[in-house]
C-alpha cells in the first residue's frame, strides 16, 4: 500500500512571490522525516515520487474558500 502525503496551500503565500506556497500537514504509511514546514509543489512531487507516496491537497475549512463541491469519504481507506 502506498503512503500518502497531505498538504495545503499557505494563506500568507501568494503566487508570484519567491517563497514556498504549500505547507506539509501530515504523512501516512510512509517512513519519512521532513524538516521543512513550507515546501514548493515541485519539492513535494519529488519527495512523493522518491518514496512512492500519493500527494493529497487538503481544502480550506473556511467558508470563504469553500466551493459547491462535495467530497465523499470511503470508510476503511
């Protein structure tokens, strides 16, 4: 079973600025230590590819970020 790396977009980082735009939130089923808090998308993709993990982007919980999409969660996965 492949592991999963969960990340989200930082609120203070904006596109066009030269700073990492994503924040690592959690890692599941992967033997991995990450020392940086803020990473670039390309860095996350390289890490996931190297350890055979799937990248999962989390959505914001604030109402201002919510869209009209529903997310289904399957129990036991």
